[in-house]
């Protein structure tokens, strides 16, 4: 596998996880306390929560934030010993930014 593909896979996996986290609904304090055992809901799926649906703009914001974080960390890695890590982070950011620019930008 080429190094470029590794950067793309790494960036896409992390960004998909960030999007999954962005879709999560917050749990209220009352829900954390729970119920007495006899009041607990029973059955398949009764404890499932609906996921938040992200708009296209929300998705773009998450992708942009992931790219910005990689560029920020790469800029902080100034020691020569970290040159490979900084280059990989910049490559990952480039992959993400290409998705924001659209398919015609590649």
C-alpha cells in the first residue's frame, strides 16, 4: 500500500469517528441516574436513542475541524525528528480538504 493511501485511510477513519460522535445525542442527568429495576424498560431496542441527523454544513464543519486540527499539530512539530509525523498530518489534512473542495478539485 502506498504511503498516500495510508494517510487517506487514517484521515477518513478518524473523521468518520468524529462524525459518529457528532451524531450522538447528549444524555441528561436524569437518564444517568436510571430507574429502579422494576421500573426499567424491557424489550429489544427500548434503550436505543435516535441519532442526531447532521446537515451537509455540519458534516463540512466536522471535516474542516479535523483538517484544521491536523494542520495545527503539524505546525507544532518543528523538531527534525518529527518531520515524518508532520508530513503525514499534512497529507491527511490535504485528503480531507479535497473532500470539501468537491470531486472536481482533484
